[in-house]
């Protein structure tokens, strides 16, 4: 009977991802949530440390101070994530400006051409060009099986603002 149990089990290591003690995955948390969780741990630890420092049993603080180390790491990653979010907003605007400049300079472009001329990836350039075309800002042309995007023509030439 015991042998069947061992035969039915998988051998080797499990590839299942281990989460935190409460089922939280810190990597999937937003930067703001990381900061809040870290401060909710660090606040009580700091307060109890202050109160215990004034008593003769201050050494008890050292038995649970280890909780502060992961919380400090979570706080640092949360603050860094908040700063990255600000950079993403700026790069979003810069990416759109690069895309529009490539359209103005080349007349008509493909997503791969935009990626070569700007800092955007092909997938991101394709997504943005499609959004502009669906919004009616760009003309879509198909030639030789390739999709080209261009600014709308005015009187036989590409309209551009310089």
C-alpha cells in the first residue's frame, strides 16, 4: 500500500512558484502597494523598538527586528517602481513624438521602418500606428502585401507641419 503512494507521486523538483506567507506575490504588486505594505510593517516595528528601548527588556526587540529587513527591501523596490512609472509616462510622450517625426520625414512607413528610425519596438510601433489609423489620423495603404501608414494627402502631396 505504501508503495503505490510513492509510485503515484511525481519525481524531481516541482516547478510551482512559491508565494509569500499570505499568498501575496510581491513581484505582481503595484509600486504603491509595495510601499504601503512595507510601511505597515516598518511602522509598528519602529514604534515597538522605541518603547522597548526605554525598558530593561530592550533585547526582546532583537528577536523580531529581522522582520524589518524584507520590509526595507519591499520599500526600496516600491519607491524604485514609482520612479520608473514616471519615466514611462515621459517615454510614452517621447515615443509618440518620435513616431510622428518618422511619419513626417519618410511620408509613409511600416512598423518595422518606424522601429528602425525610432526607439520603439516593432510591436509597439505597430500598436501605435494601428491606434492612429483606427482614430482616423493616418491613411492605411497596402502595397505588395505590406501595410504602410501615411499622413492623409492634401492636393497630391503629403500634408506636413513644419
